[in-house]
């Protein structure tokens, strides 16, 4: 029982680490590189340098983050023995009357990416309606 509980805790921790890395794809990585480029620019009309820093930085960081998500997925598979969130019932446990087609379950990476997109959209909406303020000048 303790071994199963430990595996569940480890699988949950790996899932949330994957979710954080996927959430960074939409939020932290682009915003971080725009911030870095803004600190390197000395005028409001910079040359191509800061723009290239943003483009190259985002591409390289996204590739590293995707590699990290893949490694975390491999760790999840080693911990749980599957890359699916819901385990399908083995064939020898099914009844002969079970003739309904078995739907494939969602993989962990699919669930992580879908969840991260939804969280990023929620974060954008919260920022837009609660924190951004009005773009119109105060008169």
C-alpha cells in the first residue's frame, strides 16, 4: 500500500512539473525574452538586435522546454508503467459480452498541453480584465 501511495505521489509531482513546464511555453518564456530584450535596448526605436534576441531566445528556450517535457514524460512512464492517464482494462479481465469498442484514453502529454493552454488563456483573461487597466487616457 505504501509503495502504491508513493508512486501516486511521484506521478502527481511529475505531472505538475510537466504542467509548469508546458505553462511556461505560453507565458514565462515569451515574456521573459521580451523583458530581457527591453533591458538591452537603449531607445524606444531599437535596431534589429533586440528583436533577434527575442526570436532566437524564444526558439532555443522552447526547444529546451520541449526536451524537458519529453524527459518528464519518460519519468512518468517509468513511475507508473504507462503514458496514459486512465488505464485500460486488460483483455483477460474483460467479459466476453464486452463488445463495445474501447476508447483510447488521453496520454499524459496531451492532458498537460491541453491544461496548459487553458491555464494560459485563463491567465490572459484575468490579466486583461483585472490588472491591465484601461488603454484610454484619463481626462
